[in-house]
């Protein structure tokens, strides 16, 4: 089923009028399109982690981006650290569970998938996945992206780098995510996608989602800094240390061996 249309008052008239994109943007919004399907997922401590291939993710992502409105989709990256936190932090777990797609990143999550007899077709480390999605942006879609992060200057650097590398992506805003009027800025820019580059992106998304009129909101952690060359990392968040990774796999083994008891403990 397609999404209901939104009020036209939210369009940034001067921006679209000058660029000649008003008709393109309005046609994209008011055309009836099917809602994206849920992607196949495995059970990782009760959290659904996608096990699809990149082609399926790409199709889901750009279709969801076109469905700009009050029913935005949420995509998160979750490594072993995030999944381990979800087993003991009910608030963090609830934030993960509200996402439409959770992508597993890091070798530890990949190993978990093999133990669960649900091997991941691809591992979705945040930096590589984000770069592939931006590179595959359809020419005809005119995808509009807004960057949010901990520091406006760092987002400005990310904006320049992304625009220079990916000609089919238009960065319509780059700002400090803690700015009081950030949701208004995003909506006035008519963004299709919001990339949230901060350590606790899940909390920001939960707080601001009801105010955003976009297609997809993605929590990317440190990935924007990595793409811009300001940080060396492949993941959205720091990986687990050796000891923590061993403990994670022990917990995973017990969870998979005794799922009923494990689910009772997680939900209790």
C-alpha cells in the first residue's frame, strides 16, 4: 500500500524553484508506490539482523527513499558491541527493534550468523556499504541527502567529499544534529535520506523521527568521518576487544542452544 500524501506547505519553494526540481520532487512524492518489503533477517539475541545481499538492500533503500513522508524507514548498523548492549540495556534494545532494517557489521556478527545456521550473504560494514549505496544512486532519482552529526564543520567537510565523489547525490544540508531546529531544516530541504553520523544515532533518531518528513533515516556512526578521511575505520562503532568478543560468542552459543530460556531472560 502506498503512503498518504503530505501537505504541500513543507516544500522548500525557493530552493526547488531555482533549481528546476520542483516538479521532479513533487512528482516523486505524489506518485503512488508500493511500500518496500521487509528484508530477510536472522535472530541475533532477539534482534532481527538482515542476511540479504547488497542488491536487495540497494533496491529497498532507493525505493524507501522515494516514499518521502511521515512514515520514514529507519536503517541501522549493529555490530557485536551494539547487540551485546541490547541484551542488558532495554532502552537500546527497544531502539534497535523500531528500525525497519538492521545491518550486521564486523567479523563477530558474521561468525554469529554461521553459528545460527543463517550465514550472511554479505557483511554490511558501515563505511563500505554507505559508499556502495551512494555510488549506485540512480541518475533519474535525484536523491537528496541531509547530513547530521556531532559537529557542523565535520559535516561540511563530509558534504564536499561526498558531492565530489558521487555526482548522482545532492547534499541538501549538513548540520549539527543537536541544533534546536534541525528537523525543520531537514524538512525544508526536502531530503529523501538523512544520514546521522554520531555515536548514539539511535537515540537521536528516536527523538526526531516523529518530526521528520523524509524517506529513510540511517544511523551511520563514524562512517561519515571515515568517508571524509577524518577517521580510519570501517565500522559505525568500535569493535569489541578480544575478551569481550569471546564472551559475546559464549553468550551467542548459549542463546542459540537454549532459545526459549534466553528469550525469557531478555524479555523479563
